[in-house]
């Protein structure tokens, strides 16, 4: 489409000319509004649902930025069984301290005891600082 004011070529998605800001006259060829339905409609004769059906189940759990996606049980078991080697720290993403625990036997056992207490009291965090619950 061509703007009648400035002569610029204007796409059909514009209501105003982007160059001179005058309203574009499409005549009888008005641009159509596009409607996108987000719900599957099995039959064209059925009306489209405005809301999801009551049986709709969201397959994804809600994201909680405070709670870690790591399992508390797995973290505790790793800490109890392989805690001297820092496997629980590798599991939660704390690789650097996991290596330190590996070579110092859980910082001579003291770091391991502190970690087990923190895990049991649910104060242990992953590498992003989110609590493992």
C-alpha cells in the first residue's frame, strides 16, 4: 500500500504511515484482525472454550524461586553415606567445595558434621542459594 501523503510504501499492518504519521486509507480492503485460539477445538461446530476444562491438569509443578529443585532426601543420603568425600556438595552444584571436601575428607569431619546438621534443619542451600527442602 502506498501512503497518499508522502508516497512511501507502507505494509498492510500499519494504521498510520511510519514516515509522516498520516492515517492510511485502505478503502474497502481493511486489514483483518487475527484471533488465535489457545485451546484445541475438535469440531468446528463446537464453540471455543474461554477457559480450560475443569479436568485440566498442569503437567509442570509451579516454579518456586526460593525452594531448590534438588531433593532433600537424596542430599541427606549422599551426605550421610559419602559426606566425607563431598558427594552431597557435588549434587547441589557446589563443585569447588565438593573438591575441597573430597581432598580433606569433609574438612577433617567438621564440615561434614555441620553440613549434616544444616541438611537436617533444612538450612542447606544449593549453588544458587535456594534452600533444599
